[in-house]
């Protein structure tokens, strides 16, 4: 039987396995030193001051919304072309999701449409923005930061598709996705099909110390062990009504739950896998770019093509997307040949859950046109040249025959 070719997959090496085994044989499976080691290494890779490892990308988004104090009635703008979690994090906090259409050339949130949306309502109507580095293409966050400052908005950058991605700012400086130089917070995912796989897992990056400390508390039930922030007295903590020379400080066991948090921790063995994968992240990114270039060269000028992801500086190529005629026919034909392409994404505003809030067809014409034609082709570092050629030949065969 022919081997299947998925749209994405993990690459687990012997080094990865050894890193996990060593952690499984250590004293800590969770709440140990590997998590902090992973956080520091990831922050260094991205270029942010702080990083907080969490259970998954959805947990990362939820904690960001909590840290920014999204509450019932708060309106937050995001793109309809994203995984549902980018929007759902606002709903978890009772906020209202407002979708704004994409730029059909980039598939990213269209800043001009966002501006029109903001200008159409009194200042203060909206609280924040969640732009998404969709498919690995970097949002120009410098431009969004200027817009956000004009309308007093915070920014959460969903960079799940884009570790290693970047854009060039107005001073000709390279700005890594998720470095938080322009966003208040940024998030990443370590799902198996992502650049860095940890089974599950996520990371939040920020340069704001206050937000960083809030995230640490929210990640672990709202509990802190930082003595400088304790609210109860030393006498209470020690179980003594009188302070003496032996009770001048808080005891080692003491901790306080100061807010309602969650158990969104990452385990040490997941962190060990993530660390091992991070060590070869650049190698994987380079391979993704090579695969993208091959697709671009192979499909250039094809009459069935309505559009494709060009090879763009700073693109991290989590996905390689083409827009084609008869997308359904091609999708089924590829499956018949054991090529499992995928659709990214069904527009969020047309999901039944969000339609209950009044969203309907034709509200986001660019996103809806894109959805009718888009197809994500196999894209992962271990995709072999002969496998990619088979994908390309099969697509050509469908349209030629």
C-alpha cells in the first residue's frame, strides 16, 4: 500500500527521545527545572524578555486575555481566517469578538479595514486586537502598534504559525514574530504539526514584567509563592499570633491564592522535548523555505491557479497554500492518491457558534472567497523530494486530465 503523505507532521529524532527519557528518569516530571530552561531558551530564540510555558496554545490565548483583563462586553477585533482559539479566548472571558476581513494578497488581517472599523465607532468602543501570523507570514506589527496606540488598544499576537518568522520595520530592522516589541503579548503552539513539537504545549512571550508576573500566577491556580507579594501577615502564615525572632519571615511552606487561576502548566518531559526541537528549529525553517520555493517554481503560470503563497522574506512556512479551481475535486483526487492536503481555515464568523451573534455569509467577502479556493499542501521538514514531486505531479495530472 502506498505510504500516505499528510499536510504536516512531527519529526522526532533519537536526540529528542533521549532528552525525554532523561527527564522521565529524573526527579521531576512536572514543576521542575526543564520548564524554566525551556522558557529561557525560547525567549532568547524569539528575542523577548520573558516567556511563560503553558499546556497548549489555547491556554496561552486564554491566559493572555485574562492578564489583559478582558471582561463581559469588551469588544476585540481579530481575523476570520484563523483557528477558532484565536477568537474563543475572548469569549472565555465574556468579551465580544468582532471579525474584520483579510487582505486577499497576504491572507492576513487587513489593517485598512481595521482602521475603518475603529473610525466608525466612538473611541473606547474596542479594547484590543488579535492579529494572526497566518500560515507563517508575519504581520507588520509596527503598523498595528501605531493604530493600536491611536485608539488605546492592546495587542495579542497569535504567532503559533511563525516561530522564526519576521518582518522588516521602518528602520530596516528585523523584528521576530513574538518578540513583543510591538505586541503586549504573543503566543506560540507546540502541537505536533508546528515548527517545534512537544506533543502539546504553548508559550507566551512578553517584555512587560507586570504581565509576566500575572501570567505566572494565572498559570498555576492563581497561586503565588513570592513573599514580596503576600497579602496575609507573617503571624498568620506562621500560625502564631506573636512575632518572634524565629518568625520574622514567611515559612517555606507558605503560598497564597490571590486570584482565580487555572492549571495550565507544561510538564518537564514536554519541555525537554520542546528544548531538543528548539535546538534544530533553524534547520527545519530552512527546509520549509526550500519546499516552498519548489512549489512556487512548479506552479508558476499554471492556468488552474488563482493564487499561491509566494516565497516571501520572513515567512516561516507553517503552511503552503494554493488557491485553485475545483478545490473539492482536487482535494478528493489527492486523497485517492494518499495525499492528505488540508483546508485552513473555515472562516470563524461562519461557524454556527459565531453565527448566533449575527455573523452571516457575505460579511467577510475576502475571507469567504479565499475559503472557497484554498488548499494547504504537504509542508514539513522531513518531506522527501520524491514525495513533493509526487504531490506536484498529481496536482498537474488532475488538471491536465
